[in-house]
C-alpha cells in the first residue's frame, strides 16, 4: 500500500485532482467529507460542537450551519483551534478504519486540506501538493463558490502559505492550467505513484 497525502490551498483545485486520481484507480479518503460525516445530526461530534459554540451554530433542521460556524472560527484562531480539537481526532479514527479496509497494493490518497498546517507530512509515503497562484484561488472562490472577496481572503489567510506547502511536497501539480493539461499531469503523477506502490520496500 502506498499512502499519499494530497493537499493544496482552498480554491487550488484539489478536488478536481482527487477526482482524476480516483478515475485512475486510487482509493480516496476525503478528510473534508469525513469531517462532515462526524458532525452529522445525532453524532457525538455535533453534540461536542454545540457544547463548545452554542445552539446558534445549528440550522433549523438540527444540522450544523457550516457557513455560520465558519464565520465564527475563521475570524478567531482560538475558536478555530477549539473546533479542530473536536473534529480532527474523529476524522483521524474514521480515516484509519477506511485505510485498513483497502487492499495491500492500493494507492490510498488522503485528501487533507490542512496537511501542511497540522504537520502531517511524515504520516505519508508521498505528499502531493496542488498548487495555484493566489489570484487564481481568489477568482475561483468568488466566481465559482460565491464567496465574498473578504471571506475568500480570510479563508486563504487562515491556511499555510504557498511556499510552506511547496516545502513539504514530494510532487507538485500546477493547476493554473487548462483541464486537458491538468488531466495529462495527473496521469504522469499516477504512473509514478503506481510505480512506487509496486516497488520492493
């Protein structure tokens, strides 16, 4: 099994890269998706978040109001740290269980937005960073995700810098390119990952 850590700044296009890797045959463990699952209605995770941040972070249907919670934590590093201390251990446990279920020769791609920030690079055999110019990230967040420029800049500022991500990268995928070029580059990276997965250890 080859354990790959995939990361990139918000708006860099990491989700597109992970989708292309799955097309090639990767087993994807998506930390963001798991993070939503562990705070779904009825979970101990959601109960802990409500205890920490109050009933105001719940939507009318009892689910977590993610935009509301985001506006609270991304403006306050201490509150963000408090949220992470609740969610990260739950995500870690679920990710481990999914990894253990994969086959011995699998390329397991962990899609981890905060890999750099949380010093997680040593957990993986290979770290792949999806990189884009900050202006590209900002444009995508405002144009495609409907964020205000202020919100987008705050989210970007709360993450590691482009330089910090590149420092921990074994492989960098440039995503300031058309989709055809990105698809070709991901194909090259997949070939390298499968080579490593099957190489004698």
